[in-house]
């Protein structure tokens, strides 16, 4: 990764575009990164409605932003307005990070790679040869499964309420790994020989915190169980899995690491992950 020479002498302008955007933790997280590295710059929340997205992306160039994150609901549409979309983002079908190289905009997706970095750092250092079960077949699942295929797992089983979506996603990425799709009625069977279970659905998210995406008794004892949800930090799925002696992994690390990769793409500098995580946790605490 090359350090952008502009970074050291110029003001680093960054931001996040979304609708809504008020509750985003990204400004606090990236502000902490800028400060920790002694850079001069800012990361601002930008409330952009869908009809304003095209102009907002043009403004990235006009205003000299080094880059932006894009979040819900813009991750798919934004691809139309970029000069280059990186291969991974194209296969995932969504962009969450844009880098501005003197007017040339390139789109990346750091969600999946951020997730995998966090899973390996915090719960499962080696995914090679592992049997992985992913619950859900939506946008989040796509990014994660794409990134997981790079880790050479033995197989990835996708289990989804709507079985057709699981089958279609497994088929679409089948050239990259041994992928199979199932309906929820096959959850028990898919989990029977699993090493890692990953929940990408919204089941268990605040405020419906007592729900589980799968009956706890289907989860083999002692496996790795990971939940993308970070509100609450420890979901009911993770609580129940701990009772089954599982190694658990929450969604906060994914959020931090997708931001860390984005920061590294913008600056060419190693992201100060610890400072970023501390800022997000502080921001959470100030809400309660
Ligand atoms: P995201 O980008 O967060 O993945 P999404 O694309 O809307 O959001 O996908 C949500 C995923 O959660 C889907 O796999 C969805 O299942 P369906 O494809 O059947 O809709 C899953 N999901 C959401 N609510 C669910 C529920 N109550 N029970 C089971 N699965 C659920």
C-alpha cells in the first residue's frame, strides 16, 4: 500500500454518506484515528437522500475529499457514479468505501474483509479447512461469504428463511469454494458437523433481543459462534452459545475493522485499531 504524499501536508477530508446518518459511529471512530496518528483532518457525517447521491459523489471531487464511506441505503446505487469498482466490491454488488485519487473515484467493499480480519483476530485464527455455516443470504452475507472463500474453508453452508436466496447465492459464488444453500428446515443438519456458525440476519437485534436465529440445542458444543449484530454487544445467540462452551465473537469487531481497512485505503497508514475501538465503546456508553 502506497502512502498518499498529500496526507502528510494537507488537511485530510473524509466523511460518511447515508440516510439516516445521525446515529453513525463512524465519525467518532475515524476522528479517533485521525487524532491518534497526529494527522490534521476531519471525518464528517453527511446526510444524503437517494435523489441527491449523484451530486454528492460529484462533490467529493469538487471539495477535495480524500474519501468517503457510504452506508444504507446507498451501497448499491453508488456504484453507477464511480470511475472504477474493485473486483471484490463488484462480485459482492455493493461499495462501502470510496477513494478519491485526484478526481478518480474507486469503490471498495471493506465489510467482508473487515469481518474476516476480526473473526481471525478475536476467535478463530485459522479458517482453512473449516466447515462454516452462515445464517442469512442478504447483503451482509454476500460480503462475508465472498471474503470467507479466500480463506480456503472446507465448505460453506448458507441457511436462509427463504431457501431460494440461499441456493442462488451458493450457486453464484460456487466457483470460489464448496458452497451449498439450504432452507431453515435444514438448519440442524447443516450445523451437525459445523466448526463455525455465523449469524448475518437481524434476528436478535435491539429491540427484539430475546430472539435466536436457530434453536440453541442445534448448536454443537465447543464450536465458534459469531454474530454480526453489535447492538446488543452480546446477543442471546452468543449468550446461549457460551453456555454450550462455544467461543463467541460479536459484531463490534467487524464494524471497527471495516473502518480500519477504509482508513488504510485512504491514508496508506496502519489504522490505530485500539483507539478506534475505544472511541466506539465510549460513544455507546454515552448513549445509555
Ligand atoms: P443485510 O444487508 O443486513 O444482510 P438484507 O439484505 O435485508 O439485510 O438481509 C436480511 C437477512 O436476514 C435475510 O437473509 C433475511 O432472510 P430472508 O431472505 O428470508 O428475508 C434474514 N432475516 C431477516 N429477518 C428474519 C427473521 N425474522 N427470521 C429469519 N431470517 C430473517
